[in-house]
């Protein structure tokens, strides 16, 4: 689920909805972190720097 949210964040950013993109990444980070999905957390961090 959190991995899909990274994709949604990129879509939101491409639509000039940066605030929505960052909010999506915040939620994805919370989910990934709580499940110990370290690789997804790294993807989220990378997406945040790109957005």
C-alpha cells in the first residue's frame, strides 16, 4: 500500500499539487515505518527530495 502511495505522490506532484504529494508521502511513511518496510521508507525519502 505505501509503495502505491509513492506513485500517487509523484502523480500529484506532476499535477502541481505539491502539498497533496507531500501529505501522501507523510502518510505512506507512517504506514511503511510502522510495518518495518525499510526499503519503502527509503523510496519515500527519495521521492520527498525529488518532489
